[in-house]
C-alpha cells in the first residue's frame, strides 16, 4: 500500500518497520558471542539491528580482544526510536554499560513505558540494580544470581516477563536471540530462522 508515502517528510517513513529496530549496546569488554548472535539472528530475520557503541569510539574491543565496528556511537543514536534495547554480558562489558548514565536513563525510560529490554549473562544485574526486576521472573549467569535483588530466578535458558527478556550466557545466546525474534516477529518466524541455522534444541 501507499500508506508510507504520506509521511515523506518524516525522518522515518514506514513507522512499523522503524519500530522493529533493535539496538545492541557495545561497551569495552562485551561478550562477543552474546552481542553478535543477536545482531546476526535479527538481521537474518530481516529486522534492523543496530550496534551502538557507548565508548564514543566506533570500534569496540570485546572481552576476548575482538574489535567490532559499531554502526553508531551512543551520541548519534536515536535511542527512543528503537523497539528494543539489548544489553550483552561479559566482563568488564557489563560494568561499563552500567557506568554509562545516558544508557541507564534510557533503559529506565523504556521500562517505565513498558517497552522491550533484553539482557543476557551478567547484564540482568544491571536491570536488578535499576530496580527493574523487582517482582519479576528472570534468569541470568549462574554466578551472578546472588546479585539479583527481588526477582524470582527461573534458572531457565531464557525467561520473558512482560517487557523484560533475560538469558543466562554464551550457551543460551541463540535461544535468547530467537526469543527476541519471537517477541518482535512472532513464533513462526523464530522457528523458521531456527531451522535455517540448523539449530536443534536439546531434547
């Protein structure tokens, strides 16, 4: 249809498509499998996945010394324009994300608005420290469970409670990414992608 043409003057014609953009935040010391699995699987699915550096440098080094060039630096990103914010784990990446006040303010805003936030591995501790996990079901890296306040920990590979999607670590990164696809594009699309990447769930 031609519905999009009416909004020619807007920065983002085709709002629906625009609202399926996911931001994956990269801080020095991020876990590369967790971060890039989300990027890869979103893009396979046809969803826009933008990598955003919180260091203000485009190239961000992972916890294992892998430099990845981000699409944008935080100051260039229209954070409220994303459909979902994703926080990868890894150390010291998790602590470095948490130290970024602008990002923390946006995570807080997203939560207040009931908008999607994904966090994996150690990153759910960020949500816990913001008070976002109180009374919610969540999962995280086993060694980090003691740092999670007021949440019901499920021990599952991925847990969705309302707008919050949490996951345990590198070994659950594909589960996590597929769950984000399911949330944004439906179960059928997630199953299609799982099949296309030869992902076989453990029996």
